[in-house]
C-alpha cells in the first residue's frame, strides 16, 4: 500500500515537474470513438503514444474521446485551443468545418485535420492512401471468393469510403469479372451490434467474404462465427477472428505525428497537405494469413505492395468508366489526386447508387 | 426469396431485437409503478462490462451473469434510493445514471477492450425474453401484486391510503427494471457481439425507452413494437444488400419518429392517454401528504 502511495506521489511529482517545464509543447487530440475500439481511434491513439515516446519531455499530450461530429466538436476543439495547446489533431472527416471555425479564433494554434481537404495558414490536412490497401484486399477477395459475392459494410457516403469501394471493386473484378459486391450503409462509424447484423445479413445473402469500412471488429467476428472469410479494418484484427482473418489494412500514424510535433517544437511547422500510402509507411498490410491464403496469392499481394510503392501499379489505372458508362480515366492514365479526393461516384460494374 | 434466406433473416431479427425486449419490458414494469427511469443506457453498459470482465477473469458464464445482475441491482438500487427516499427529480437522476454508467463502464472496461471471448448461444436469451413478456403480461393483469403495482402507478396517494407500501413496491419495480437492463447489456456483450467496447450499446437504451411509450405501456404491444423496430432495421439492410436504394438515415430515426406519432395519437384523446399512461408517472410520492 505504502509503495502504491509512493508511486502515486512520485507520479504527481513527475507531472508537476513536467508541467513547469517552460518550453514544453502541449499537443491535443480529438477522437471520434474510444481508443479501445481496436480500429480507427485505436490507431490514432497508438500514433499519439508513438509520438510521446519519440519526443519525450519536449511535449505533453491530451485527448478527448467520443466527440460527436456536430457542434459539440467545436466546443471540444475550442477547449483544447483555449487551454494552451500548441498543436491539435482532429481525427475525423466531419470535424472539418468545426476545425476551421476554431482555427480562425486561435491563429497561433496549429491544427491538423485528418482526411479533410480545407486548409488555412494554421490548418494542415493529412490522410493515408487507404485505397492502396483496398486494392490488395480486392485482389485477394476476387481470387478467394467461391460464391462470387462479397459483402461490404460501410459507414457514411464520403469520398474516402467510396474511393475504397471503387479501388476494391476494380482490383477484384480485374481478376474475377463475375464478382459482385453487396453494400450495406450503416450510417454510423461505430455500433458493434449493427455491424454484426449487417455482416450476418450479407452472409445470409450469399457473401463468402466480409469487408468493412466501420470501426469495430464485430463484422470480422460475425464472419468467424459463420465460417466465412473477412478482412480487418484499421488495425490488425487477427486475434478476434483467427480462422477467417486474411489480412487487415493498418493505419500507421505515429511517424507523421512525431514529425509534425517535432516541427512545432522546432518552430518550423507550416500548413500543408499530406497524403501518404504504402511508400511512406502510413498504410501497411497486416501479416497475411498463411493458413487461409495460398502461398502464390500471398506472393502476388506482396508484389503488388511493392509495385504500388514503386509507382508501377496504381489503384485507379485507366480505362475507368462510371456507372453511366462515361470514361472518367483514359487508358494509360491514372486518376489524379483531385479526382480521388472528391470521388462520389461508383465505377462501372457496382450495383446500386451512391446514397446522397 | 428462398426459405433459407427468410429463415436467415428471421434469425438475425431475433438476435438483434432481444436486447430491446429485455430493457423495454423492465422499464415497462418500472413505469407502471409510476417511476420513469431514463438510466437504461447506463445500466445496460455497466451490465455489459461487468458480465464481460467477470467472464474474462473467471471463464464462468454463471458467475458473469450473476455479477451482471448484481450490478443492475446496485445501480438501480441507488437510483431508487435517490428518487424514492430523497425525492430527487426522476428525469435528472435518470440522465445522471446514464452518464454515470457510460463513464463507469468505460473506466472498468479499459483494460479489457479487445480481449477475445467465446460468445454464448443467444437462443437461451431469446426464449427467456418471450417467456418474460408472457410473465409480465400475466403478472400485471392477473395477479394481486401486479394490480398493486398498477394501483401505485395510477394514484400513489390512494394506494397508500388503502394500506399498500408505495415505496417498497417502487423499489422492487425499479430493481426489476435495472436487472432487465443489465441482462440486455449482458446479452449484447456476451451473445450479440461478444466483445467489450466502450459505448457498445449504441443508444439501444433510448430506443427501449421509446418502445415503452410506443407500446402504450402494454407488454404484448411492447414485444410487437420491438420486433417492428428490429424487423424494419434488418429488412432495410437486406433491401440495401439486394441493391434497392433506401434512405438509411431515415431508418435510423424510425423508432423515435414512430414513438412521436404514437404519442400524438394517444394525446389527441384525453381518455386514451388516461387509459394507457400511468397517472402518477414521474410524480414524487410523499408519505405525509
């Protein structure tokens, strides 16, 4: 007991010492979910921890979790800005206008908004090219499906999600022209029960592979229970569905966070747009499941990763048509970042319409 | 549509609706005795996390179920003490219970998020949920104790004058409601989506509250209402997967919209409102009145 009290006291002492550290920079995070979601927010939190370890005493970090994407976000961001934070990461797409609103009030505070596209002198945007990972899993799914039906659970109709669906479908249909994807929009990032329902519904309709773009590992778990295959999302989800998990697309934020925090410490921070993928290590594939995937397919996937890194392979290579049959990317060209950033249409071959 | 597909859909509807039945039927009994408990969401989360942690530590389903129930007894007991003995405002206390439950469950479960467990077969709970509705319907309409509960909810002063123990009755109905909510939570974290993640009940407590009004405080209607809410949610997923374009946001608000429509409908007729809503709902009881 005494030892516990002493530990606690020394802990307090550390806090008070670090609090008076004059040039220590305060860095804040706004999370959409809980760090324990083992998905999107979990990976941002891992990035925060990486940054803390990398920069040590020169920074201190704070986070606010479960911040809704509405006017509440303004209050949460303002709370961090007003309490002396030097750099604030807002880690969800729909914090965009809220981030800008607070950034106008606090011109000396630096902001980093994830997955958005609106910038100011003190607001940077950053995102990962998750769609590169979707190309890999699309390729695997196209080869692994036996029913030619793939179930795809998604959150909200925003460019990042639609880009993922398109990249996945383009790769899957390239190796398997008969492949069909069934899409369910959940209109929430995080509701384990509903995600499980959606997965079960898709499996019931004949899907033998479950892909998700939501934040909990319930879909992967439902796939495991039903004995079908699945891909994880955001972090390595193998532990939750060892017999159905083929691989996951992992978001690696740590090095970027550490670099931006270092820039604030050094006073070299400037507003910019960052969009990195396999090449810079912001997106990684979890270890491929050797029990489920044939060796040559794993090799193919690894070669594709390398090709994407080298730039010899692109997720959106022409010719690409939209659902109306119009050519949107010409043969021999690749989709530019502007088109990718605002992608709100399905490519030809996907059934259904993009919800408005 | 093939038979397998329809059976599959029914299966998913049964699995996803059961937590609403548990939490709804508990709240129905609580409200029948004249107490409004808005703390369902908090009770469910604490029930879910207690069951999950106990299962991870002991590996025993019975212990985990037991402790989950105990958590419901304790939390709803505190709520009962506050609103019955200290006569705090029921709405404010219920909201506080929800907020407290969200925080407490997150704190307790911090170390346990992402621990894989073996889920329990949901069919035990599905069968129990139907039996429970039958039991509550019988209890409230055919037994003397059930009639006392309703008398207390309709007019606590008259019930007190007749010699019934209003406080004790309400303690019991509040604790029954609390236990049902924690069972709903236990079902979610152990059967429905076997995991613990913060806030994983995702608003089902509020839907259960809406359901009680939607059912105009009648057990069988509550069961039907729950399956309408659950069935519509699963049907829209099926239609989406087939490729029918649907406004998904609309379906998310459907339970609340339906409840408002029912409220408008029953409030348009004073007599109908009187027949269904317990008259002493949300009114504090003072012994010396």
